[in-house]
């Protein structure tokens, strides 16, 4: 398992009865997108909710590109997945003995569970970690960056690891490999993702020959803290679910002018509404205001968010917080089937690195943790069939080379040319600059070198697929093609044997 977030850990638990499982974390076990997930986990467990309603909300958010079978799988298996986590010790917020459900943007019912207010991902990760380490055949190793996949010319048969402390490269042979490497937010200048989110799984799978799908669909979270000297800390959508409103520089609400659901509209709509308002007013940011709630509410309901903002001089109980959209989630990734299998034999993917078809063109809030758990378990179960496979010898890897481009320049380029609002001219400029980058072999390799190689690869994929999709849909907005087109109600597909983007 490459990655120790919820998808990788859940897969390891499911696979462990079949044989030895090695879980590799690039950084500490506390550095993953799962750990940073504040919003919650959605499932139809509330008395007034139904699986069919969760299904409908997910399909609507996906803007015509969800795989209906994948969505049905997610929402049907979701409730059991939550009950399983509770049985393993996960402590979700409650009112007395009853689970406490919140409502978030684009959900028609209150179905989102939280843990400790705004530390849901951390609680689920903790639960899965303790379950995984209790299993004798699961080994978890941190600070091992996977640089490439190993193949025998047909199937994936392992991975190449780089240990930065020793500078050693290690071949790891395996009957099957799961990519659960998380997101790609560091491709962009402003992101809520942790530093480890460098698109490693997508880039490695692409280099190995796997199909990448829907990678142009990047979700921008509307409300990241925007203060000089502060990180782009996510201010959860749950804040708006609890009544937080967006204000412009004149302290006026404005989202009602952009969508009838106002602050609870889908994330891409809210992000574009903020950008439009900033262009109209010339202000550097807008404000998220929950100060009208009763005293003590924010500190109790969102303790982590409240204390983080307090540390930067913002008291959410008394004043609004300056916010801007930031890259938050990738809907696309390595194409998989319902069991996590990619287009390469013995290579699986789950979580944000995968494209299962669940999210379509725009992820419904709080479906990501659920997807990681449901499809992580499915991938782990499917990988059992490889337990008796013979050991395969990998072909030698070509020497790796690193793009001669500062990371900051790359991230600035994608932010301005492949961001919330896109157009052919900017996308072509980005591709020209990315395609002309020279490569060199580093004298002393480092993790940062391999990450830069992956960032460059993923940036190219996003720009190329965004240029090919001549429409606006979900998280992909083209100012030169502002409406959706029926002929593009298809999934994008790209692989290394062809630079052309196809649609299926």
C-alpha cells in the first residue's frame, strides 16, 4: 500500500488475512489529507434520510459525469462502513446517545458525521491505524517515498522506494500494489492540502502506462484563511452549514446574487461567486462571518478551526475571517473499476489518487472520506486474489531526471493558467512552458527532486485535459466555453502512449 491515509489503511485491514501487507507513508503518519479532513463523513444513517437521497445529491453535484453504479455502491455500502468504524472505536459527535448529523452544501438532508467538531479525518485515521497495527501481517513504515512503479512489461510487480535519511533506493517486490497517495494540491500555489500532496500516485501510474481520467476536474474550496503569514488553512464547509455567511468588503452578503442556495451552493459555484465579487469590488478577499451565533458556539462546535484562527488573531465568535478559494480536492485520477483495479494488471488505486467515477465533475461535500473507506475496502478485498501469484522479476527502470524549473514557478503558473477560471490562451501558454522545460539528473537525489518531477507531470496532465474539454462543467470552468455541452458529457482519458486526450 503506497499511502497511509484512510484508503490505504482500510485496504490493508481488508487484505491482511491473505498475506503480508506493507503500508508505506512518505512522511509521518500524521501528514496526509485524511488527517486534515475537517468537514466530516456523509452517510444515510439519520432517521429522515434515505440511501436514494444521498445518491441523488451525489449525482446532482457531479454535474452529469458520475458513474451511477459507483455512486450506488458508495451510498449503499456507506452506512455499514460507518457502523464498522464505530465498532472499531471511532468516536463521532453525539447528542446524548444519538449520533449528531450536520447538513453541508448541496446535501438535501443532515447526514454528515463529525468527530471532535472538526477533526473527523484525524479520528477515522486514528481508528484505522489502531485496527491495522493490531493485525499481525500488517507492517507500516514511514518516511519512505515511492518514486516509480516496477513492472515486468505487462503487470505491476512492485515499487522503487527512496529513503531520504540514507539516500538509498530500494526495490520492493509485491504481488500487487495499491496507490493511495492522496491528492495533488501542491501543484497549485494556494491549497489546503498538506505538503505531501504532490500527485505522486497519478504521476507514477501515468509513467507506468496506466490510464488517467478526469484530471482536469480540480475542486477549489471557497473558504481558506487568507492572512499574511498564515497558511491556507481550510475553514470547513460545515461553518456555512451552521449559518456562516459570506460578506464582501462592504460587509454585505453577495452569494444570493450568484445562486439561489447562496452560501450552500456547490463549491465550484461558491468559488466562482467569490472570484466574481472580488473582480467587481477590487478587494483582496471576502469574509466568512459566524459572529451572529450564540456565544461559545463556534469554540465548542469547531474547536480546531477556532483555536487556529485565534492563533492568527481572528476570533470567529466576534469577527469575520478573511478568506479566498484554494485548491482542495482532485475529482480525477488513476482510472479504476469498482474494485480499485486500474488499467494495468496488479495495480490498484483508492482514495483521492483514484478516479472511481463517484465524484464526476464535482465532489459532494464529505463524500471523500467515505469513498476512501468504501473503495479502499473493496480494493483490499480484490487484491487477495493475487496472494498466490508467482514472484515476477521487474524490468530495469530508466534513470530518472528532474525538470529544471523552480517549484514556485510551476505552482504560480498552474494557479494563474489552470485555476478556477480557464481559457484556451492561458492553457496553451501553460503547456508551452511546461513542455519546453529541460531535464537533468541530480547529483544527489532528494525527495524534493522526485516530488518536483511528479508535480510537473501532473501539471501537464491537468493543462492538456482542461484544454481538450471545450465546455464548462462542475469544477472545470472555461470562460471561452461557459456552458456545458452534450458531446462532452464523457470522461477524459489520457495515457503516456498518446499525447491526445480522448473522451469515453
